[in-house]
């Protein structure tokens, strides 16, 4: 029976210790890793490139002028990125659009060869939606290549000058003063992320004019021109943070989860090392090297010879003379029963465990003193409600009774006069269908005799 005491106490101590160690080694600030990220959503861009009257929708034969000319243009924009794949930008453009050989003149002819136009864009402003292929990488948080398309609407002030070097009359054409017109810009391109705050922007935009006289030649179809450009985009915001359009939340979560996993593994490893260390110490403390029924931790007289009769502290009982065994009747007084009743009333354990809470010790000390003073025998019967499995309830009721016995023995009571038994849910004193009934069934009964 004494070996069962030490084994049960050691098991309960190890379970409680391993749980507390694991809780203590968890990083207290690990959740900060998943807080809201600061990302740059505003940017400005400057670009320059070639303006031409040629587009994929008006070639040499179906445009107003047969031969396009390239001329320099320049522009810029301010953009607000709303989602990783969507933003709104305000575009600005200025420059000249040129072309040669009016298609309304006979071809080939000197009159056609000497004709041309030059349209000057005084200013142009547009608001466009920018659709970016967002960064979907699972390994890189910052995207290097970001293709995009744009579409929007704008307003422009421009003037056209149509000329003929031969003096021929150009049909349906003439120079215009500055006029203002609506247009629809549609473009595509890609950006190269050279750093967290700088992108190289390469794009091509077609301007669908809402007028047929942008080039000075009034025909049935509205005019068009294109702008191929290269430029630089600079992100505004907190230095060192990524741009929303280049940022991959998938890769960021993987990186943060990897760091979280590494911390958990380190905490578990430390907890396991501490558990093994304390297991050895508890095995040493709760062992019974001299086999006298008192654990080493509570044994004040270690190394007593085998079969020596000892008291609750492990010290040999002093017998001055042979004593004839006399059977006497044990009387349990009302005061004795009150001491036991107080202990039962004050007895509490940790939830789901057999660890006795500190405020239960004073009344248990009185029970131990009573057992020593009157040499009573005591039966401890542990009971539970029917919540959980039968095996778990039987084990828990037995362990709690054994824990009380171990404590009473540590306070000087004779281990051989204390019996600890667990009955699990098999002996209820109330219904298990209500919380109050289950509370009454979770108990440890003390019987003096």
C-alpha cells in the first residue's frame, strides 16, 4: 500500500508540473507578428516616350494620314492603390502628334507627299482604373514583375495645324485653334520593382478621341493616337515598407507562421528538458529507499532497517517493554466527528486533478493530529459524478483519496491505519442530471473507526 502512495503522488506532481512549464515557456508577444501591416498605397510617376498617330485600330489605309511620325511626349500620374490588384490614378500628358500624306489626296502624288498635320496637346488630364496582376507568390513577399491594364476617361485641350508644301488644297482639312475634347485612354504595360519604393514603368496607351477633328481633318470616324512610354514610379509613405501592389500576403503569412512554429518547437524542447530534470528530482523525493512506507521527502529517519516499525515521519517507534495486545473498543466522540466534517467541508482539489488546494490544509492538519492522538483508523472513499469515462472517474477518485492519505501521513499519521479507495461514479448520493446533484456526488468521505 505504501508503494502505491508514492507512485500516485509522483504521477500527479509530474502532470501538474509539465502543464505549468508549457504555459510559462510560451512567448508572450508572439501575436504581435500578425498585427496590421503598414503598406504604401500612394505613388507618383513620371514618364516620357513617343507619341504617334498610328494605333492597331488605324493603319496606313484607314486613317486620316497615311504615314505616322514619332515625336516626344511626356506625362505623369498620381495613383492610390486600393487593393493589391486595383488602384485609381490621375494621368497627365503633353506633347505633339504628327502625320504625313493625307489619305483624301490622290495616291501617289506630289500633293499627298507634301501634306501633313501637327496636333499640339496643350494639356490632358484623365482618371483611370489600374488593374494589376497582384503578387501571388508563396515564397517572395515583394513582386518584381507586375503587369497591368488601365482604362478611364479624360479631357484634353489641343490644336491642329494641317499643311501642304505644294500648295494643294487638302479636302475636309484645315488648321484649328485650341479646342477641348473628351477621350477614352486604354493602356497596358508592366512595372519592374527595383526596390521597395521604386518601380520602372513601361507602358503603351491608346487614346480614343471623342472628336473627328483632332488632326485637323474632319472625317466620319473619330481620331486616335498612341503613346509608348517609359518612366519611374516612386511610392509615398513610411520608409522601408512595401507597396500594396507588389506585396504578397500569402508569402508573408508563410514567413510569419514559420517563425511562430520555430518558437513553439523551441518552447516545447525547453519544456521537455525541464520535465525530464524535474521528473528525476520528484522520483528521488517521492521514492522510498528504505521501504518503510514513508517517502524520502517526508522521511526524517532515512535508512531504517527492513521491517522496522516506523511512525508517520519514518522514525522507528520506541518500545520500552513488550506490550500484550489488548483489543479495546474505539469511541468516536461528537467532537471527533466535527473535526472530520470540517475537513470534508473545506476540502478542495484543482479542477480535474488530485492536487489539494492550500486552504484545505488547516482542517486536514486537525484530522492528522486526531489520528495521532487517539490512534484512530481512517477510511477515505473517493467519489465522482458520471461526467467522463468510467476509467477516468475511477482513477481520479482513487488518486484524490491517495493524495489525502499521503498528506495525512506527512503530518505524522500512521500510514498502516489509513485506507484509501476510489469508487468513481458507482455510489452517487444525488441525481447526476442536475449541476447541484453532480456537485454532491463529487466528494471524499472520511470514516473514523
